[in-house]
């Protein structure tokens, strides 16, 4: 199965995206999902989506994207984290089915 290309974004591409990168890495490892993760600023997402399969962001999404985009605030708050993980896994399985 091909690797999934994931954009992980926050406002500056430094702080909160670093926190969720680890959570996404752990989630993917637990579920045997091979992925390339790229940490970016949310302002870069539109220009980088051509080479990505999904966008996971800690900030509000300023536009719509051609790839699935998920807001991952529950990874920061802990509230609704299990539902978020399930949402990400469902999106990844749909992406893999279409690759």
C-alpha cells in the first residue's frame, strides 16, 4: 500500500503542529499506517495540497481544499480525542481505498 502524504498545520507551523505530529505518528503506528508527515503553516496548505492526501490542522481552516481537511483541536484539549482519531482513521481508509 502506498504511503499517505499528510500535511500537519498550525498558525506558525511550529508550536501546536509539533504537539499533534506526535499524536498522529502514534495513531498511525498503532494502526500500521505508513505516512509521510509534513509540518507546515496553515497559510502554506493551499499551495502544498497538490502533493498531499490529507490536511490535519490545529487552526481554523481559512479556505476549502481539494483534499480532506480535519481540524485537530481535540488533540490539544483532550476533549473528543477518540472521536477525532476515528475520524482520521476513516478518512485515511477512504484515501487508501482510492489510491
